[in-house]
C-alpha cells in the first residue's frame, strides 16, 4: 500500500500516525531538534552506500539476512568508526568496560 508523500515536518502528526500503523517507534524528539536522528541517518547512509546500493536484491528476506550479517560481522566487529577514535564498536566497548 503506497501513500502519497507530502512535504511536511518529520515530526508531523501524519508521520507519527503512519509509523504507529506499522508499529514503528519514532526516535525523534521535539520539533526543531534536528540532531536527534543524526546517528541513525549516518548509519542508514553507510549501509546504503556499503551494502544495499551495491547490487539488486531479489527478495526482502535475502536483503534482511545480508543486513544482519553486515551489521554483526562487519559493522560492529571490523569497521573503524571515526567517532570512536578509529576503533570498531566492539573494540570501543571492550576498552570502555576495562
């Protein structure tokens, strides 16, 4: 089911209602807090650039499996993040816990 896209603020009531219909919990804060989703937007841009945009996906199930494997075996364990001092999230958490 496709819905028309309207030019509205991302915190609009229509957007929140649509998210509720699909059982999606929004992570946005108050209106005007544009940095609330900066981390998520960066992650989604990275996954699109490094995985999803690299080839066509014949099914949603294959894409879902590939996303899980990419996050668990590459993004969290090996990929270096500048915001973490050029460490992987797993390495960063290990150092932080020590």
